[in-house]
């Protein structure tokens, strides 16, 4: 636990997850517009809030075109925040899609596509969540290859709503990593 956000359980410790449901999805990140930096954007994590209890969960993502799989308890969730890294640069956007997870077999939440604008003031991220058969097969095959006992034959599809949105990206200054000479604020 970090602050008041709980790290969603990864597939490395599935044995103590008796009432939790396996959530499978895929994240694709693209840069829309000109490339002003030598770094390509990559989603680092997505934050979910369970609406009835208020518990916050982080879904770690390992790249720009990779599937993810985590265990979360059943409930109604809202996707509230996404962190996007571009090399040493970090941007955060607030989102507002929700979905419901019931007990039972593993759930596929679709392919989450994040289109990030070129670096400039007022930069936006465009999010669309689609049911992509190819993305579902890739995610399912990767999970089955790594952990064949975790995914049952039945995989239920749940798509967050609204499936398309846009939000403003806010740059986060990496203050701990830069020297005092370059800091603008001293408070």
C-alpha cells in the first residue's frame, strides 16, 4: 500500500486471492501529431476507484502495447487517473469511465487505446476502449502461456462506459530528480 492507494495484485501471488476476480485487458499508446521529443509515450499505470467502498487500486502497465492482468475484488469501478511516461517526463490525466465486475470467471475489459498529443501547452489525451478480437486473443494467449491454471475456458467481456473520452494532460515536475539550482519554487 502506498499512501491510500492499493497496488492491484499481480499474477505473481494468485493463491491468496479467494474472492478476487482476474481482470485482463490490453493497453495501446500512440503519439498523435508531430514528435517533438525523442521519447515515445507509454502508459505506466491506471488508477481505479471502487465506487461503493472508495478503495483505490493501481493497475501497473509494462509498456505501450502490452496486456495486463490483475486481481481485484468484485464491485463497481471507475477509472479515474492515468499516468503516462515519456522518458523522464511524467503526465497525469483525470478520466471518468466506469464498469462493474461480478464474481465468477475472468473478465476482459477490452483494449484501452490512449492517443497522446504532441508536447505543448493544453495537451490532451484521447481514450477509446474497444472490443478488439485480436487484442483479446493476444491478451488471453499471453496469460494462458504464463499461467495456464488461472484463466478458465470462459472469458467474460466487460467494456467501461463511456467508451470514448478526452482529457487534459498535466505535466508533473520531477522535483526530486533535479538539482536545487533548476527549481523554480522554494516552499
